[in-house]
C-alpha cells in the first residue's frame, strides 16, 4: 500500500520534482523486446523537475547496467524504485538512488543513463537542476 501512495504522490507532483508525470508529452527512449525493458520520457514543459524518465523491467530476470538514452545530461535522481526495501522486507533495493547521464567514450552521441533493474520492477527518475 505504501508503494501505491508513493506513486500517487509522484503522479500529482506533490514534491515538485515530477511535473512531467502531469504532462501530455511522451517519447519512447528505449525499447528492448528481448530483454523486456522499456523506458520513456514524460514532460509538461521539459527541463529540471519536469522531465521524468520511467524505466520498466517486464522480465523475471534482473537487468544490470542497462543503458538508456536520457533527455538531458546531468544527475538523475531515482524518485521511485518498486524494488525499494521501504516497501517490504522481501525487496532487494536493486538500483541506485541517483545516476549521472553523460556522454561516454563509446559511439553514443547522446547522454546515457546506466541503470540496474530488479525483476518485474519500475523506476522513476527526474532532475533537480
């Protein structure tokens, strides 16, 4: 029940960090049908405290070090992790509290988030600045 309340607070943007979840805009950032990972960007006006990234692992396998193209470079804070131990003793807290989206030495031209996902889990991220 705590999990649903947390999601409702994020959807209503009660702390002012996920305004994108109240917006009408959506863009698919990542879709991997084999790994069963989906990530999308939601926004109202775009920018810090508005642009919101939702990442879903729809498989029974843990996904380590998923690379997701980010809407912008910089620090992204995990506002919700459905595998958070705060929601129950049987959750493992797989994933980080924050991650840096930066262009790397590889061939990716855009800023990329590296995220680990628990099986059948969701994470919601946004930026403060």
